[in-house]
C-alpha cells in the first residue's frame, strides 16, 4: 500500500496494528503513553531559554552559524 496515498486515519490504524503485532497490546499501550505523557509548559520554558529575539537577532544568529561552518 502506498503510504502517500493513505489517509491519516489509515496510517494511524496500520501503525497501531504494527505496534500491537510487534510489542503486544501492553507494549503498544506503554509505547503510546510515552508520547502522551508531558509536564510543564513548553511554550513558557522555551521563552525562558530563547528569550524573545527579534528578526535582527535571528538574522545575526544565522549569519554567525554560517561563518562557523
């Protein structure tokens, strides 16, 4: 089956079936729970890490990065 021609629902169903087949039902559930468990507020944390740079700050960072490579 061509994955590009499938709907997102079809991809999801095939993925869940493959996980259940390879990991068993309990393993599949444990795997799916990993991506659903979260804590904190990523948006606020990200702003703390990056601040609120303006477009010029971002442009300067890209230029510095290009010079390093």
